[in-house]
């Protein structure tokens, strides 16, 4: 009996393959693995692919054999007439739209044909056969199956950030290539700022930096596995690591941007390209050039005033592109600046490849893509694995982001996908990123598009259903293929670990949350139910990880990084339970034991983190991360004298009383309300502090011997008038909406993402108020571009009827008086903002 399964093969749960093939036909019968089949190479160019198969399962495949009736043919379509004829007899023909990387895999009871349209196709046919052997064998055989397969995207790549802390060893970089090429990814780039060891500029890179010789060796290894290693060097923004080196400050536009106003900048970049570019065989080179905040505030100020910021930016891109043309390179560039300044797009190099990026799990990415397609740029969509600043990747965000961005890229004719990892805090362990990277391989080869559905005008719910069905199949396949496990249950464990961030005690599972000092935690949030829920979830995660470490046949060392993530999360709940135990603080004797417990946990974590780091990376930067552990250990030991505040900050509508206490009531506590450090002349705490308006409270315990405790700080905000605030904009970190109306100029609301045209931020007062003047200030010194680029201020007498009273000019709107009592005031964007948005302060007088 033969059954035909077209497109996704989701009706065949016994086949665990990544990426899911385009067409699968299963048949009765099986190919035995208990006898060594001869691998026939029809041309020496296929020898590497054949060796890859033999190395995977030498007991089943080899160049000598025990039974002449068992054979595996590794061949190119059109190379051997007899094999081509067999494929035609089996009705296995590549469709007209199949690219050069397409392949046919036919598994019959006595023979296997791995046939590719090109050498890459041959390699991919072998990888699929390897996956059948690795995860789909039943006893000593694999099922008979015919597969015809080809990719949706020409470029299917990933990026490893090697400039924010971890620099992988050459061996680990090769491991990345080996693993990702097995899932048919074919492009790789190393995000590079200052870590390339340059002969002309030897003081820039750390001692453990990457060398030209290493890049050449890695490039050769990539070519063996049909991966192009794309050159990379940050060439405009993110230049702080170079500009801070003695002798290079003169190249600064800002501390983070190289200036386009000096020829010395281009001589430096020429020196860099002359060394780096020849090491990469790929014709593509990523110059990055994103986030050039502050351009025009340094030596290029006159240029920007004369030509406009956008034109200065475009001029720099053209200069850089001309330098790389000498090395026969086509430049790639992040597209964020071109999105913000649409007029410059026509002035950019015509052969430019734009990297359009977005990392949120949105429904549609059309607005990130269409601006570039309208003027004909080639482009790659660049989602991300959501690992940056995280104890463990946010799989909910990553899986939707990657799938939907790739889907929309296919719809608009993308050249490919570049799945990104970023190491913003310098703590990320790459071994935690394999799952979302493999998911990128899954959907870039075969996007999650329902069979027979047209992309334009299709029901969005169908796309969501298709993605979730594909994800369920992927979850069942990934642990079997990557770790050699007998089932897919480890994926459930990964999801449980990722979703710990939904418990308030995890503080979003961020690196920042982990390094919070114990006294910075809000004990009022540490309810027993939350602690128990967190602990129960952690127990399930531990059981899943422990079982996997015992059974993993491949890549077991990658689970060491996952165990570190588990242990960091486990420390968060232990810390939360301890903080809950010691409040109220006075007169407690049990804390020294709890302090020792936390200190022991941190010391153990320090060791396991270092071990996991050394499995991947060179020594550089590890000492900085271990120093964080040392500071945390010291802080736990000093908790007994810290002034603990109750409540621990927040936003309030009515006056509150703040109490201060410590485990050891010795000496005196002094405090300030303006954010300055307390000293011996500051007010002494003698009882609850009543607060009626916004304040930055800092408290320090002064000991009889003249020493002081660590200072406790908390922000208490009160709206300038009783009100409630409504907005659809999510906030980033602790920058909540209430901070836009608290009377403090150095606090602000900050959006997570780029607000769209028509969206609003509304302050509704409890009762109407007369307004003689108003001002709305957006943007902040450390985020100068995150202001309202186009918008209006509107007021309402009743919250329903609105009148415009001001427009934004360079992020500021002001005016007055208002002719009627104001019940509500709102900011409304008249265009997509293009940046995240800071609302620093709304003032109504």
C-alpha cells in the first residue's frame, strides 16, 4: 500500500525531519541497517557528502559491504543515466520551480538514492538520510520513503554576535556550522565590532580576538558544508569599543559613532577591509551601520546642517561600498536608518542588500519590508531568537517572530533570512540557542504557509493554525535529531523553562533581574502561591533536564548551558522566598542561615556558569561575568544591615507611609528624598516617612564604628493630579506609563517597540481641571531619537470629544491656555514613529 503526502508530511508522525520536506511519499517496506551497505559515489565531488553519511552511522554504511544487494548512491541528477532512469520510473521529478539546492531522496528495500540538482542538493539529500537513520529507525531499519524537496529562500542564515562578550572558540564555531548545515542553513556571519585582530591596528582587539587565519580556516570549513561565511564589520554606529582605545578618539562623531567628516575615518575603514575582506570568500559583506544616534552632534555637525542627516548617512554608505568594491564585495546593511529617512533610499547603492529587522512577535511585518521592495532593493528578513539579556530565550516571542517574518519575506520576494543572536549583556550561552535557530531553519526552507493558500488576503487565523501545527511537529522532532533522545519531551521542558518568565517572581527571566540585589526585591509581591507555583514549575523543568542528560546520545554538553539557566531561575525563587521570610525585618534571627544558603547557591552557580562558558568560548570576558557573581555573593553576606523599605517603591494615587528596618538594628538610618547619597547631615529615620508627592528615597545605616551599610534606594511616584492612564503601547523594563506624569524630569515612560500611526497615550483626570499652559517633552538624553516624530496633543472636556491644541516639533509640544476645563489629555501619532518612544514628562499648569 502506498500513501502520498504532499507539502508538509504532517500526517506522518513517524517521520522526524528538520526542515519538513516539501513532498513525502511513504511506502510499505524498510531498508535494513543491521548490514553494512556500500556507499557508491558517482563523482569524486560527492566524496565529502558520502563521508558525512558514513561518519554518522559507520555500522550501516561504508565503502565495503557484507551484502552486495544493499547500496546507497550519492549522485547528482543528470550524472548517471541509469539512476536518472530509476528516478523517472519511480515518478520522482523535480518541479520547474525547484532551485539548485533541491534534491530527491528515494529509500527502497535494497537501495537508497541521494540525488541533488547541485552539489549542495546532494549534501542535503544525505542530511535527510542521516536524519532518517538518527531519529526514524525502527529497530534495525528505516522506512521506505520518497522525498522531493527544495527551499523557499535562497539565503538561509544565522548570525553569532561575537562582540558583546563571548568570543567562541574556532572549534565551537565549526560546531555551529556542522549543526546548522545539517538543518540546511547555508549562510553564517559573525557580528564584529572590535574583536578582529588587525595587523595595522593591533591595540583594538582583545588578546582572544579572532584572527585572519581563523577566519580563512572557518571559511574553508563552511564551504565544505555548503555554507557561505559572510564578511562582517560594524562600520558606522556601535563604535564605542574602538573609539575608546587610546589613539582613536579623534575618529569620534560621538563616543559611539565614527565620524564621516574626517578622511582619517575612511582610511581606518580601508585598513580594516583590506585585512578582513580577503579572508571571506563570500561576495557579500555586512557593514551593519545601524543605530547611528548622535550623528551630526560632533565634527559632522556642519555637514548635517548643510546636507541633511539622511544625505550624510547615505554618503557614508556609498563611501564604504566603494571601499569594498575593491574587494569585489556587495554590501549588506541594517535597514533601520533607511526606514526612518525614506528620502535617502534613492541615494543608496543600487546593488545594496538591505537587512530589515524586527524581533517582536507581531502578526505582520509588511511595514518592515514594503519600503525597500518599492524601490527594488534586494533584502533579507532578520528575525531573532530572543536570547539577548535573557537567562533563557523567550520561545513564545522567538517562534512567532521567526515564522511570521519569514512568511512575509517570502510573500514580498525576500532573498533570504538571517536569524540573529545578540549578546547584549555579555552573559549569553550560545548552547541555549539551538532550538530557535533550528526553528529558523525549519521555516526558511519550508515556510509555515497553509497548503493551497494564497499569501495575499488569506485568513490570518489559518496562518496561526499552520504555524502552531508545524511547531508541534518540530517539538517532536528537535530533541530526537539534535540530542538523539527517544522522544520529543525535552521540547516541553524547554517551553516550561522559557515560560517561567510569566511568573512575577522571575522578573521576566532577564539577566538584569538575576543581578538585582536582594533588598531591591519587593517582598509584597512574593506571595506563597507565587513561590509555590514557581517552585513546582522548576521541579518539572529539573526532572525533564535530568532525564535528558542521562539519555542524550548527541550534544549532551549543550544541556550544561540549559542547566545553568535552570539554576539561575531556581536561585530567583530561593531569593524571593528568603526576602519574603525576612519581612518584617526587625528581630529575625534565622537570616544568617538563609544568607549562607544564598551565598552557597551563588558560589555553585559561579562554577557551573564558568564550566558552561568554557565549553563554548575563549577566556576573554569571563572574568567580567564572574565578577558579577562575586559582587552578588558579597551583597548577600551584607544584607543584615541594609535598610529595607516597605513598600519598595511604585506608583501611588494617595499618600503613603514608608517604613525602614534592618535585621540588625544598630547605629542610625539617615535618608534623602531627592536621590542624593545620604550623609551624616541627612535626616535621621525615627519613624514612618509620609510621602505625598514623587520622591527618590535613599537610606543608609551609619554604624557606631564609622562604617556604613549599602544604600537602599526606591522610586515613589505620584501623578501630578489624580488620574488614570491608558495606552496600547507596551513599556520597556521598569519604564511604566505613570512615569510620564510624575513631575520628575529624569524618569520617563519608554515604549517596547515602535508605536504606529493613530495610536494614543491618554491621561484621564479624576475631575476636570483648568489648564493655563501645557508641555509634553519626549525623547531623553540617552535615547535622543526616541521622540515623537509626528504627532499632536489633544484635550477633551469629557473623554469623548477631542480638540487639537498643539503639534510636536523636534519631540516637544507646548502651548496654552485651554478654553475649557480639561478632563483628558492625549498624545496621538500622525505617522508611524519609526523609533521606540520616550515620553519624558507631561505637564499641565
